[in-house]
C-alpha cells in the first residue's frame, strides 16, 4: 500500500445503484473530497438503516467498520459525511414515503441529525476530533438519470 495519498473522509451512503456513479464523480472533485481520499461505508438507507429494527446487525456492523477506519487511518481522517439520497427504497419500505418527497426529505434530516449526534458522541468518547457533515443526493430535474450532491441542513 502506498501512503502518499491518505484518506481524509469516511463516507457513509445507501447501497442504491442509481446515485453511486454520480456520487463518485462529485466526491473525486478536489473542491469536495478528492481522488482516493475516502473510506466508503455502505448501510441501506444510510442513517435510517442504523436506526431501524428489522435488521439489528446493520448498526453494530457500521460502528465496527468506523472503528476499523479509525484504526487504519485515524491520523489522516478528519471528517465523516453521512450522505442520504432522495427516493430511497429504505425510506419507502420502513416509513412509507413513496410519493411523499417533502415528507421523505424531512425524515432524512431527522435521521441524519440523530446519527450525526451519535457519531459525535462516539468520537468524543474516543478522543477523536472528526467533524460530521450531512449531505443528500438529489436527482437533477433537468438531467434525467443524474444526481447531484447537496448539503443537508439538520435540525
Ligand atoms: Zn437508498
């Protein structure tokens, strides 16, 4: 492993195939994260996936992966980005949001806020100084099939 480029971010996303290629293009942009600069953890539904109860092993798997990321790259990592996305199948399945975009976006804000707080507590307990940002991928209305990365204001 070459250590010239070290990761600065841990990215947490849903597994959804539709937004992944566009997300990688956004993340590779030097004004965002940069090339080869992030560890990528995947949880279906992102924040909701860590809060739902149907698959209780998802959350422990996430926290153990975050611990591994810290063990491997803790000296270079500085940020965790929770990246939600609209029209998320996990939100439709667990919360019945299909066809209710505004309600879904409000729920993304609430879930991301809860997980952001949990990660901040986790970092604090371990003496880790990472920041936690919340983002959301939204479909580009003028560009069918493509998505764009936006900031997600949390309560
Ligand atoms: Zn999703």
